[in-house]
């Protein structure tokens, strides 16, 4: 349900409506004093100006209400627009199923048109969202699309709040080139943000059979806490992800990355990996698989050494305050009928939200038995 309390509406309208009950429809006029009431009080009342029409070669909608402006124009009728929407959905499903990215095939399902939205806080949508715990200062979107030029445009949300979380500025930009679509998403919290100040940037491109991501995060002091580039390649066997470049920044530390790194998600649900990250202070992260173990569906080991949890956790917005230096190995073997897990981990000088919990050490073994019971040793 949308809201917890019952809602009732009231309005008066002066509308001119025309239709041939086939492809041509039009409505134009004003809805006066559109009012929503709940059990406690009147929420708001607005006039809604509406101008909408559709025919074989055109779909047009123009709405303004309070400070909300919504406009869209497409050079085809609503029936063809709905058919293209279904065709685009089916094309996306097909490409995901076949592990391919075909930008031109996707664009061929785009309609030719434009979508424009601009709103601040004085409109029915903003007030309805406020009733379920969401709010924003302003929202803006201007997108154009066509089979020839792809999708291009910008979207921005200012001061998005939900619960105790506030994101000051969210901006998405899309730009299509001949055979690829470039994107950039930035999220910025200024120095006056009540929870966490940072600037996050993710940009890349959708290309034939590949997606690229470059992610970076700077803290309130403009210090780089995270920077890593990834490429996801579609292959005959599944999806292969690699870390781009020779270096990656994790938790403010620069790690050297092995040149032959990869994590492959294969069609047979088997994961294959070879990732080694090492910095100059003997901190290491390794993810690797034993692909020679043909009797197991999966054989994965994750190993960490001298990992400063404070550096890693502090990079992630809205995470608890955790400190300590971690070392450990985690080994998982998955067979057709069972799974075994072994882990050993120790954290030196572990602190959680200011509480000193000392040195923690644990060893865990989980292994199913032949009689159906389970061995848990820790």
C-alpha cells in the first residue's frame, strides 16, 4: 500500500475531451482544487492544467501543477509507443539471456521523443512522497532519445532525504556516441551535510559486449578513499570482470593489481577468480579458485592480511565506526549435494562504535556428515 492512513480526494474539472475510440484521443483543460484528505487534516489543494493528445504519429502530454512541470512528446501514437516498450523489454531480456550487449539493437527499439520534468517541493507528488518518508528540494530531468542518436540528457535531484539519510546532490548524465553510450553519475554531500560529507563519481560506457566502470570517492577533506576501474565482458561462457590499470585505491591505500586478474561468472554457475591486491605496507587481499578441483562445483578462497578495517569502513558512507587490523582465510567448497566452509580470522585491537573489544580470534569449520548431520566446530 502507498500510505498507512486512508485518503480521500475531491476536485472539480473543466475538460474538453475528444476521441474516435481508436487511435485519436485528446483531453485539455483544468482540474480545480484537487485535494487529498486523510483522517487528520487536509493535505493540500492544487489546480492541474492538462493538455494531452495522441494520434497515429504523435503522443503529447503537458501537465503543470503547483511547481511541477511534466512534458513529453513522441513522434508516434500510444499503441506503437506501448509496442516499442514491450519490444525494448524483450530485447533487454534476450541480451541478458544470451550474454551479449548490442547497442544498435537496443536503440532500434527506442521511440523518437523527449521527456522533461521539473519540480520543487510544492506539488502533489512531493507531498505524497513526504507522507511515506521521502523528500527532495528539487528534481530535474531532460532526456531525448531516438534510434539514430540513442539516449542523451541529464537528471538531477537536490537534497534527497529518506529517514536519517540525506544526499545533497545527485546528477546523472547520458551521452550516446556511434556505438556506445557514456554515463556519469555523481553524488555529492557538502561540508554542511548532517551525516557524511563526500563526493562519489562513477562513469563509464556501455559498448558492444562490454560495460566499463570507473568509481572514485573523495572524503570531506578531498582525500581519495576509493578509486577502481572495472570492465565486465560478455563471453560465450558467461561474464568476466577485470580490474583495469595497474593500481586501485581501497581505504585510502594504493594497491598493486596483478595484470592477469579476473573474476568469471560462468553459465554453469561456477565462479573462477584470480585477484591479488598488495600495497607497500604488506596489506594484501586475494581471491582465487582451484579450477583443477573437478570434483567440486566451486572451490573459492578469500585471504586478507594486515587489513586496516578503519581505512576500509570509513570510506563507505553511513557505516558504523569499526577499527582493528584483520588477518584471515576463508575457504568454501561447494559440491552437488553439500558444502564445506573453513575460516580462521583474527582482529587485533577490535573496536566497535568506540567500545574496545580487544583482540578477537576465531576458527570455524562446517562440514556435513554422511549420516545427514552437520559438523560445526568453532
